[in-house]
């Protein structure tokens, strides 16, 4: 009797395994053809037959991610797999992808640890090396390890014949490799002299050149960074970020050779919005940019749109609040609210939330990034997400639920026309603000003239920009290795006078911190003649 029962149990286990295998294979076929809901049902059928199947659990989690809106359940499933078997590197890799997409430091650190586990188990996984490098570069905590991860990803991918064959048809290989070279170049450029010397002394360093210590070590990394960015441009000539950052790096390199500073590139801090005009080119190896190109700025801020506000909060970014406080003081001095205002380079609307309460009429926002504008369009008076500024509500002017902005326009500030922004009854804007928009312009005359055209006769202009000493910037402005421009006070004031703006208030400010280092900037208030 006991023997018969044992045989029946064994027969049932074999049947369940076979049925689970069939369900898994069916799910994989459906997944491969894009039939996601059907694939989910098949994987769930597999788990119904055998709840301990980690392969079915992993694939079910992956299909849930692709279906969308079920990332929390997918995360639970991946974690369940790793609890059952910590060696399941596919589950670890996929969980790391989910965490990295959150773009917050704690999740990124966990993602990096998971990627480290994947490459320890399989050092040929170029995709894990690439994502590890990206995660570490976002954290900016282990620069040498970041560079080594980029190097490993590049070396493995360049030897990946299957990927290269695919590239011949769709160019995907070259584009992905270009992004790796871009990340590698930026990571090298951010090294201090000491860290570059440490990297150069490592036995398997890929740096081209020799380490002679001190200042020369810094130059070694800058030269290798520039070469990496050039390679990125060769692989993808349309990579506007690589083009702009190469120009920034070359400008910094030229300054160092003429007796400038010594140190690492500033961090990837972000300004208040995405607007700039066209500029020069770095393809010929000359640092000739006088402003960031619209394509560069649009790409930059489209990439950051989803995590922009959180990123700035982590940098202790205060410019939107400072603009709002300044506008409020000006309104009190005038004795009445502004009839209209333009938030130039409005981004996600961080400044607009502080401006709305001092603008009785139209508040218009302009930005190059449509993704940023989508977030600005969702802002409502009296409603704010955690960490955002509350928008004052009043029954008469700004009832709760009303959009913060009356109009939002995707455009380059230099090509704006009055008819796009103003109703026929308005002679111009009484207030124009720009939160760190000028960091993407070197020459300011054209931009300030554009603001002049959009202003009322006695209109006010309030903006911030990064600050540089005149001795370090003979032209009055310089392109920093961070890719942003800095301006001297005298240059800004002189350029404003040419565009009929008179300075009425000025203060030096710290708009944000890069790590523990305060960024030097200034806030200007001008009145239109």
C-alpha cells in the first residue's frame, strides 16, 4: 500500500514537471512574438503546477514589466527568486534594471551591488558591465571602479561579433558603443590629478600615455577623455551631447595649458530649464562654442525630465525659491501684482510654482524640452507633489485646481515671436524670469535683446547664472568642463545695457551644491528702459 502511494506521488511529480516545462516553453514562444498577456497566463500556469520554478517566476516578472504598470509585483517576484536561489543572475540583473530606473541613490546603490554580483558570476556580461558603469557614474562615489566598468563593457562589446553583425543592419551596435565611450570619457574627465595618477599606475590601465605625476597626470586623463568623446562622435556623428562636452573639455584643456585651474570636472548639476540657442562645433577639435545647441539642451533635459525635480532637490537647489522671493519683493515695492510674466526656460515648472501667486494675469512658460513641459502642464494651483513648493490659491485670482501656467510653448528663446506669447491686448510682459537658463549661453547680447523685445517699457527681468571672475574669463564668460557657461558680473551688466536693461539689484548666491562644494553664481534684477 505504501509502495503504491509512493509510485503515485512520483508519477504526479513527473507529470507536474512536464506540464510546467510545457507551460514555460509556451510562455517563451508567446513572449518572443509579443503576445504578452498570453505569455503571462502561460507563466502563471507553470507556477500553478510548480510554485518553486524560479525560471517561470523570473519570466513572469519580466513580462509584467513589459506589460507596464506592475513593476512593484515584478520586483517582489524577482526578490522571491533571489531568496530561493541567490545565484540566479538573470533575476538579479532584471531587478537591478528596475531599481536603476527609479533614479534615486538608494535604489541605484542596490542596483550597482546586483550588477557587481552578475559580473562576478559571469564576467563576459557586457550589458551588466555597462549598466554597472552607468549606475556608479550616477552615484559618483567610486570613480576608479566606474572607469574600470566602462572599460570592461567597451572591451567585451567591441569583441562581440553577433552585436557587430546586427549593427550592419540597424546601427544599434555603434550607437550603444558610442554611449559607452561618452560615459567613459566623462568619467575620465571628472578625475582629479591624484585619482588620475592612481588610475594610471594600475597594471591593467587602458590610458594611452605615461603617468609623470602631478599636473601631467590630470592632462593625461583629459587627453584620454577627449579621445573617448571623439570616438563617440565617430561612432555616432549625431551625438550632440558628446559634441558639446568635447567642446567643453577642449576649452578647459586650453585654459589649463595657458595657466588655468587644476582639478576635476564639475558634477552633472542641472539648471532651471532647457533653453538655449545654436552654437559652434567641436568636431574639428576646436573649442569654439559660444552657446549650447538647442539639440544638446533638448536631449539633456528630455533625458532628465522624469527625475529632474528629485535630482535638483538632492543638490539643494534654491533658485526657484529665490526667484519667487525676489518677484514677491518687487511686487510689494510696485504696490500691485504683475499683470503678466514669462518664465523663460521653465522646465518642469519649479519656478512657476513660486511665481504664480505674484502674477495676476497670464503666466507663460517656454522650454525646449516637450517632456519637461508635460510635467509643467500637470501642475495645479493648491496641489503639489511631495517636496515641491505649494502654490498659493485664492478664490478670485487663482482658484484651487487651476493650471499654474496659462500657456506653455515648446520653443527656442531666440526664435520666439511676440504673437506666440502675448494676446493682442498685452503690450509685453511686466516680469521675465530665467532660472539658470543663461548657463547654456556664452554670448548674452542676443538673448537679452530678445527679452527686451518681449518686455513692457518698465518691465523687470530677474535671472541667475553661474559666476566667474573677470581674470579667469577675459571675454566675460567661459565654457566650464561641466558643459555650462559662467559669466562675470561686469560682462552681464554691459551686455544688458546694450539691450536697454538697467541693473537695479544684484546679489551673489549659492544655487546648489555639487557634492559638498557650493556652486558660485549670482542673481540679477534689471529694469527695462
